[in-house]
């Protein structure tokens, strides 16, 4: 799958990349140096203020169950989290408690 133009799959929070180590290929996300401060709500489109952005080398995507280097986003005044999956190539929204 080719990388989309602008490499902006995750609303400017993360960059998608391929890492090679010998003969193995690994998909990953990395945090952009300067991230955006808001992300549109997938349900309403209203801007959600980003609280934290974190990358984990050993994360499991809640949608595809792939283990990899993904990213987590939390929001101010919103209990949901979003997971940036390098395999799905999108933000996966996780309901809050």
C-alpha cells in the first residue's frame, strides 16, 4: 500500500512509516515534532482539544489486534482515547469509561 500524499493519516498527530531491519518489515507511527492542538470528533466534527500524545513500541490495535508501534491520544473534557494504528492507517476511537 503506498503512503498517502502528505503522510497525514492521523490528523497531523503522527507520521506513518515503514522500518526495515534486515529482511523484516515493520509498520510504525512516530509522533510529529509539532502536533496539532485539536482533532475533529468522528461523530460530530466538533474540534476536540488534545491533552496527551504518546507512542508505544508494543501496542495492540483494538480494531485489527496487530502488535506494533502505535500511538495513543487523549483529549481534554472527553473520556475517549484514540489509537493510531500503523496497520489500519487510521485513528481508532476507543470509548471511555
